[in-house]
C-alpha cells in the first residue's frame, strides 16, 4: 500500500509538470523527466521485492543486490537516458520495458539469483535466440549461418511453436526470432507470435528486407515488441557491398521508418569490422541512427564462424579500446543524452563472462539444435528431444568458449 501511494505521488507529479510521455511516439528521455521516471521505477523495485519475500530485511538486501549487480556491469556510471516506446520505458535493449508484467518477472528472476523467490516463478532464461528459417535473399560478409543458408527447411511451424512453448514453460523474458531472414516467412512469424503466451517480449532480428508498413502493422498486432535491423555502414554503397544486395540500405531505412510508425521499438545492429572501426566512423553511424530515430544501437564484434570461418577477422586490443571508450561515452556522457542507447556485449562479457551458454540464454539454430550463442557453433543436443533439460545443463557446464570473466 505504501509503495502504491508513493508511485501515485510520483505519477501525479509527472502529470502536473506536463512532462509525461503518454501519446508520444518512440523517443529518448533524459534530464528531469528521466530522473522522475527512474525514481518511480526504483519505487516499483521495492514493490517487486515485497512480492518476492516476506522478510522486510530481505526487501532491503535484495535491492542492494540489484545495485551491486548493475555496478558489476556498468561501474559507477550514472544513468543519463532512457527510451520511451509503446507505452513503456527501456534502459537497455535486453531489459524488458518498465512497467510491464514482463519487466516485473524479469526483476523477480534476477532476485531469484540472490535468494529464491516465493512461488518459484522465476524465469529460467533472460534471452533466447531462435532461428526460424534458412531462407535469405542477401549474402552478408559476416553471416554466421552461412553453411545453412537457403538449404531445405528442417523446422515446420508446428515444431517452432513447440520450441517456443518449451522455452516459455521454463520462463523467458525475451525471445529474438532470427534466420536467415525471418521476414521471408511472415505467416510463420505471425503464427508463432499469435500462439505464444504474453509472458515474453518477442523481437525480430532482420536485415530489414520486406519490413513493409503492412508487415510491420501485422507484426505489432500479433504481439511483436521490436525489431533489430542490421546496418553495417552509414554509407549506403558500403552497406550494400557488405550485404551483397543492391537494395540493402534502402530496406534498412524502410524498416526503421515502418517500425517506428507502427510503435515497434527499433534498433540498429552494427558488425564493427577492423576496416570500419574509428571514432569518426562510429560517430557518423550514431548521427545517422539519431536521424533515423532508432532507440538502440547494438555493436557486435566479428567472429570467425559462418562466412568468416578461417578468416582473420578478430579485433585487436586497440580496436576493442576504441569500442569500449565509445560505448561509455555515448551512454554516460551528458553531451550524448539525446542519442540512442548503445549496447555492446563485448564490454560486459570481458568483465563478467557470457550469460548465454545455457546460463541465462542460448541460441537455437535452424535445425532446432542448442548452441551457446549465435556465434558459438557447438551443438549440445536438440531442443525438441526428450533430453532438453539434461542437454541444457551440459551446455551450461561447458560454458562460453569465447568469454570468461577477467
């Protein structure tokens, strides 16, 4: 009751000040408005802790645990901005939007790592990547599914729905649907989304190809949260060459515009190659991302898998330093509080290890086989066989072959 009254007070303050975001489209929130929303969010964490534990001492200790957990990943850097989209507020691409039911369950699942929560309702997974098709019209330089591309499909719709059911039965905050190019199987996407329960946020990982306004509307109506659209250069010709598709850049712009118009959360994903990495290029990319009005930019490091197998593509320490410095500057320097939020997995993974590999997530490929992540191709059984949970524990025990904490 106390928490509800506190939240109502903050809500009334936001409303009276005229700085609420209701009715707005996707936007970056910063300054006083962000601080008020963040204060209200922190009050809600207390409410979640109170539902998870009966002991008032655990309410306080569990909140301290969440603070320590954040500092493990981000140090003492203070939050400078949030994203408002679809009626929810986001602090990161892989954190569900506040104040949704999925967000509350996500936080309860993090608290369960500290001390088991009441009812045993914690999610087993934060994020699961599920490839739904081998089909693709592009031939991307870095494609991690290159060996499977455009071969005969293995998973039918009924099997994809069964995979989603099995994952959701164990609890999952986000499922990211990929391929191939998942938008080439629109009916499958709609079918999977409509049949899934609403305890999970769903995203589509796409080149943008065929994300028309009609398809974006269909996906939103079916329950999609957002789209992560691959863009590997701010110069159209360079991106088209990287993707070996003359209209690749055109479809990125179309996809972002149509996603925004249909209240899907939009993000760009950059494979940062050695040839691309410089402060100037990264800044030009962010200027374009801001102009396109996306909410997030994800930076991926090239890996020697798929089309890059046996190729010298790994980044040097100098390249990594440029990316890490850029990640910190864009997210936590006040000069960039109007720019999209940057997600850079390598920054966290080098410090805390990989939280995929069966720990908090996994990658299910186009054959239904379980892998540590999309870039770690070591199959550990099939998700549809009767040994799923046993195979999951094997995957977890083997861990990530690329990242261990410093």
